[in-house]
C-alpha cells in the first residue's frame, strides 16, 4: 500500500470511530490470516496514554498497523529501532506520529525539566523539543514534529526509500485526528 493509500485508510477509520460506526470484524479470521507473517500498512507512533488507543481511534484490525508507544511520542534508541524494523523488515512506508490534546507527559515536561528515575530521560527529551514558555497545545505540536523529524532523519540516514512521516494530533474530546501541516 502506498503512503497515500495508507493515510486514507487511517483517516477513513477515524471517521468511522468518530461516528461510532466501527466495522464488524472477524478477529479469528484475521488472526489466522496473519499468524505466519505480517505486513502492516502503517506505523503509528503514539502516546502510551490510556485514552488514545490507536487501533480503536483508526478502526484497524489485527495486522493492520504497527504501533510504537511511549509517553509524549518521545522515542529513544529502542523506539527508533522499532520504527526501523517496521520500515526495513515489514515494508511499511507511512509513519504517523500521533500526539494528543491534554498530554500529561508534555505538560509535565513544561512544568519541570528534571524528574527522577528512568522517567527523567523521557521528560528531559520532551523538554528539549518543546522549549520554554509555550502553551500545552503548541508544545504537543512541537514534540510531535520533533519525533517526525527524527524518523525522517533515520530513514534518510539508512537510505530507506519512499518513507512518508507526518504528525497528527488526536482530540480526546471529539475523537478526531487532525493532520498537522508539514513544516520540514
Ligand atoms: Zn500523552
């Protein structure tokens, strides 16, 4: 599937989610069809937030999307390695980075740059991406865009052809996914 077709598939799924008209799926059939191999049409990098489950938001079934989750969509080396795996080994070409309104991780990074334990590295990374003194909505957009840039840089460095990475913001209240304008 081309990145354009994959994006269309995701956005059509989101429209079904918003209108509460999810497809009736035969999960057992999908499970059997994908038990030996997978070829997801998209990679979705999204926040671990319990309110933003990507399979539901995009009304996708088993084998459709390859998901990498981390608070604030912040990727470390391990997360980027997961994206690389989906691109190089599974052939996906669309990477959608999905931030969301009311992201607690981004708000935490705005309030304090220093946390303790392993959380510190995530908060510090988000803090660096969003900078000082911006409102939460802008901060989510900046953080999402920073992750998109990292993925595009990865694809370029590894010469993975045809990758399209873009950012989007999920509205917790309406359920809608809004694509961000590309500014790269
Ligand atoms: Zn979040």
